[in-house]
């Protein structure tokens, strides 16, 4: 346990940030699973809406530092590849 006041505060902040980051990452995974299920079922309209929403969420997560920008780009690429399977 830290003795310095600022370090105690940083530990509290890190715990809050860890929970928030976990929630954001988990929701991204859930959205991606929904997208894959919609593509598998051939639900075009829902898949496009989910892909747009998912891309927006990925961008927001990258802007807030939850995801690295390259990781966000990789995830967005994966979303577009999944969506492309629908039209192919």
C-alpha cells in the first residue's frame, strides 16, 4: 500500500478507470458478436446500423484512451470486413 497521499489517490483513480475500461471493452465485444450474428442471419439493415454504431463506439473508446488508435483501426477494419461478407 502506498504511503504518499497522491499515490493513494492514483490507486483509487486507477481502480475506477479499470472498471470503466473493462465495461467499454466488454460492450464492444458484445456489439461485435451481435454484428456477426446479424451477418450470419442475413439481416442487412440491422447489420449496417450495428456496424455504424460499433464504429462510433470504437472511435470514442480510442479518443478516451481505452483503446490504442492502431487497435481501434484494426477493430474498425474487422467490422468493415464482416459487413463486406454480407454483400458478397
